[in-house]
C-alpha cells in the first residue's frame, strides 16, 4: 500500500499512487459522501480497475455514498456501481437507475428503429 511510498514526494508517485493518496486524504475525516471528479482519468487499465474496486468496497463496507464522474467506463468498472446517471450531448440526462438496467433501456432505443437489442457494454450506450 501507501506505506512503502511513505518517504516519496507526491511528484515522484505514479498516477495510480497519486489517485490513491488523494482518495486517502479525502476519506481521512470520514465524510458520509465522497464526490470524485474523474478519479480514473489518466490511469492505466489495471490501476483503474483497482481504484473502482476500492471505491466499491469502501461503499459496501462503510455505507458511504460515493458519487463519481467517469467517462466511458469499461464494462467491469461500470457494473461495480449500483446506480448510473448517463448524460447525452449537452449534458442532457439520458438514463438514471441501476447500472444493469441501462443496457435494457439503451437497447430499447435500437429496437424502436428496427435494430436488434445487442447492448451489453456501457460503451455501446455511449456510441448511440
């Protein structure tokens, strides 16, 4: 964990470790709600997965509400969140609800124009 980097300067840390440090600072005072603006931005895929798993575990074990903005998450990361708000062009809300329901809702848009409902990945929702 961070312990092995305790003597390092922040500038010497990788992007993933900087994000972990920022999260550690944010939870230090045990706020009931965390607002995280693009916490996965600039992270490698493995670091993104680890951070999202950490946030999901933190929410489950502490009962904290964690609100994140994430652009085009991978399927595994998207499904770790229990609710999603998907915004369309211009910030117009397109969907709010349980993450897995998003597939059905966006697939129904395709069905309305005579196409098969093959939406099973959040990136499919964002490409509409």
